[in-house]
C-alpha cells in the first residue's frame, strides 16, 4: 500500500489549507522524525493525519513515516501573562501610586502603559474573562465561585464552547503553564475526587503550581502541583509562596528552554498579592515602613497620587479628583491609636505589593537571562479588580472575621500589631485605604458600576513590535481583549471547533493596533462593554457610561434585605471622554441619553447571560449547589485522609452534631490530631495532647477556635493503651447563624467534661484550610494552651471515625 504525498495527506486531514494567505509552514523532511508543521487552527485538536509512508509485507521493503510535530507559526512569541490581585488603579508607582513597582515600570518603559483598561470588579469573574476572551457571564462567572447559583451566567462552569487561551495555544504547539491563583475551579469540584476538567490541567494548562480558591496564606497555602496537594512549608521556616512561586516559574522556563529551545512558552503568572492576607516578608515590611509612605493618611494619599497621575500623563490636566465619600471617616477625625494601627496596616499592604512586584521582576529577568526577552510578549495587568474594602471599616487581623460578619475593634487589633503580616495574622487593611488606592475614581472592588471597581493599570512590551516605547494609551479596553491580543500576536486564529464542540466566538477584540505609534490616539476598537456584579451595573458605549449608584456598601456584610434589583437603584450618566474620573453626573440633565444607555445595557444583558439579576450575597453564599456531601448526614472514615476542602467535608456549621472516634492507643500512650477542619484563624479539632516534656501527653481534647478571637476547650483524661471510643456531642442553641451551644466530651461511654460556648462560626471556616484525619496539614488550632507543631500526626490508630449531623438550623437566611 503506497501513501499519498505529505502535502496531500495533510490536506485530507485538514492540517493544510489551500489558501496562500494561511499557507502551512512545514520544516524538515516530510515524514521524518524531525519534521514540524503549523495547523490552520480551525479544529482543535486537529485530526490525526493518515500514514504517509509505504507498508509492504516486509519492513525492509516498507517506508516509515512520522506525523509532523505541531508548532506555532514562525515568529510566534513566548507569552508571559502576569496579573496581580486586588491592586487598585492608583496603588503602583507606575500609575501614580506611592509604592515602588520597578518590574511594572520596566514593562511600561520598554513598551506601553494603558490607562483606560477595565476588569469585571471581582476576582474569579475577571480571571474567567481573561483566559476565555468571553464576557464573564458567558464564561459562567457572573460572581465568584463561592456564591455560584444554578443559572448559566452564574454557575462557575466554563463551558466547552468557551475554550481557554491555554487550550488554544497548547493545541497549536505552545508549552502552557499556570502559576499562582486558581479561582476558576468550582469550589464543589475542588476535591481529590475531581472531576478535573475545570482545574488548570483540564483547561489547557499542562503544568499548574498554585492554590485553589479566592485567597491563601503565603506562609502555609493550600498549594497544589497539578492536582496533588503539596506542603513545602512544613519544616521550612521563612518559606513564602510569593518567592517560591517565582522560583518554580523560573525553573520551569529554564527547563523548557534547555530541553526544547525552539518551543515557545505561555506562562500565566498570577500571584496572590495583594489579596488578603497581606503576607510580605519582614524585610519588606521594614523597607516600606521606613519610607513613611502612608503616614499622612488616606486623604493626603489621594491628593499625592492624583498629582503624580497628572505629572505622569496617566490623567489629563482637565481631570477632576472625585470627592471623598461621607460614609468613610476623614483622616483628621481619627484618634492617635487609630492612625497608628491604620498606618501599620497600609505599610504591610505596601510591603506586600512591593514584594510581589519584586518577585515578578525576578521572573522577567529570568526571561532576559534565557536570551528570550526580545521574543517574549509580556503583559502585566496590575490587579484583577479595584482595591479591596473587605477588611471592613477598621481592618482586621483575620480576613475571615469579615466573611463571618464580625468586626474587630481597633483596641483588640493591637494584640496583633507587632506581628501584622506574619504567619500569626491573616490581615486586611481598613476600607478607606481601598478608596484612596483607587484614586482618582469612586468606589472599589465588588462595584462594577464605577471605575474604582474596574480600572486596572496595564503595561505591555514586545521589543521590535511596539514602536512607541514608553508611550501611554487611553483607548477603552477590557479584560476580554487580552486573549485575542495574544492570538493575533502569535498568528493563531480562534478555533471553530474544539474537542468536537462548536466554539462561541470570543467577545474581545485585539489591542495590537495600539502598538503602532500612528495609532496612539486612534479611536478604540472596543465601542461597547457592559458591567454587572452583585446587582451593580453599568454600560459603556462610545465614550459614555451609564451606571447604577451602589445601594449597599462593599465594606459591610449585611443580612438586611437589599433593594429591588431593578427598581431600587438610581442611575448616573457620565461622558468619560471629557470626564474620565466620572465626577460630573449628567443623568438629570440628559434623561434621553440615560434611557438610551439603559436600554443598551439590558440588550447586552440579554445576549450575555446576565439575567436574572441578583443583588443578594449572603443568601447566595448559603444556596445549595452541587456537592459531594449534599443529602448526607452520616460520614464514615477509616485511617488517614488530608487536604479535603470544605466542599468535600462534613459541614458542622449552624447545627448539632456528633463526632465519634474509635481509636487504638499503643503502649506508652499516643498524641496527635484525630480530626480537624480549619486552623489558626478558625476551626475545630479533636486530638490527643502533646504535653510539655511529655507531661500531659495523650489527654483527649476538643478545641473550637472562633476566628482566632476566642478558643473553647474540652479537656478529658490521658488515654491509656488499648481500644477506646471518644465522642464529642454538640447541641446547638439555634436556629440561626453563629449560635453557640453545649458540647459534651465522653470517653468509653462516660461523660468526662461538659462545656458551653456563646458563639460559633456563622458562615465559613478559613477557605485555604482543609479537613484532615490523622494529621493537621497547614496551621495549628491552638495558640498557647495545647499548642502543637504541624503536621502533628496521630501516633495511635484510627479504626473508625464517624460524623453524624443534625439538620441545618440556620437555613432560613434572608438575602
């Protein structure tokens, strides 16, 4: 049997187009092991080509043939896509801020700075839009995945019709990788049981090193390599993910270029900074504190940033600084101790931003050291939304107090003052800092209606391809425009089919036209863009913006019923061509224009899965969603288990429950964790004590940690050798969120201690902690009494562990 020519076989397989404009690029001898080819990219993965050799009865009379290796088009660059987290537009020095960001400066000075670029105003929606090139509701992320609901625009599922930039580049011959935050794996699919198609490795990224969820400690993160939990921080004091992640990315790029120097990489680099917890190293805290950047307070900071922005050309001279909101205190109204605490909070935040940028700089320098800088498109997006007010009005030493609706008084926060930012804290700053760091705009993270929530500074560089080095671009663009920009730069088209699924075209437009100096002031090719988050909404069209006035405050977690999502909002109108800071509301003067813009919003909402509109938050947090635990009230385990996220664990919140542990204690006694969920910043654990110098070792203890604010302890006797049954039975005082109750600890059928607690955790244990049996994998529950070092493995044997849960007592939650 004789085969057709290579060209004919590739045409038959769909790998070769007849069009001269998209001619296939083939290198090497056709059929040889070293041959390569590009593809037309319309169908991914491309069909397997037919065998192009000759097969006879004898190998000696036959001709071997190898399918060509798929490569990107000639000249396709490496791509380093960087995005930081919760960084306000006015935070980095590159965009007028006071915090030094030399790595971001470097990209801006070697390329372009974009001053009218926008996100969705919240973490995982922006990230879904970034990697798919589709609007965030189209990508299934109308909100963060923790409050997903069962509607197409809000279910936190990226459909197969929306293939990611990772999938497209991988199938066209790129090496693809993801380092850092993954906030696009649905929380209910984030366990070891999978499925894994919504994890990075299932979304086109061949290698993943990072954490899953909205935030993570940089000292003890919930860290994964691909889908395997890893714990490099154990026994490694001073380890910090911000540095470790840069190390990992640098090693990855070096290894790739040593093994396959011609293969381009796509590195998606998304560190946790500066999302809470603010966890810089002590070295950086000292550096920034010594600079006294925030000593003048938040009102003075706004004025300084705004002046810098005008000086740098970030804002035109005609721009106006928006007014300070009456809902937030002025700096001069604060007491001495409030100022002292809030400056500390800001210094640690600034240190975290500077530290994050410094480590990004190491990654960029590694690209240059590899000799790849001139062949690398670097896109550095400063933040995935505006600065965060989720520390509430006074900040917090533990972000999970906010998520549970608990405000920590200023005087109590001084207990953590000296080690703010260390592993002993999970800190966030006071909300007024967020407003200041979004200068010159109004509002902040979560608020999609105003630029304070959506404006992000962006820098791009690609030597030899951007001919206005150091320039500033003011064209309106959106996060969905990044994926099309990468594809155009690499010469790769959007696919029509991927894995047998017809693809929905990307909503974004390429920004490469802005690279030409001749187009410095050309009209934007993005003419219309809607915004919506948590009921706040806006529409941009041809230089006009119509926006709702936020009806709730992002720094307050309220259980009050929000206003009607349609009729309960006032609308504002701005001409942002002449008023880029949205300072002059024209709504009452131009009702006809406002109505035109409102109608356009609802037309876009209909097209992009935005409906039904929903402005609830707490109710959505507690809404039922797919779960491995749904409908179960008895959970049985044997032996060890670790690293299970909350979605795969028995949920003891707001209900009565019983934990029964059947254990064997060896001669000489035992110690260690039997079962735990959570850690230093909230959670519970049943364990045998470590004791001091062996004294007190082996006591049975149940410890409940209320958000690192109060610990309640049930202490039983030392456990003798042999088989024992340990039972902790808790009766809630509910119904209602966060009700306390009475717990009884029993051993071998005999009550040994009864204790009560006034309050329990109402909404969530720390997101980056896990459910562990037989050890404690991240941070310890105990602070002083019964303190232990992780992993605190149980030295006895767990024969059986059973959780029995009573019905939810806080289910009737009003939005």
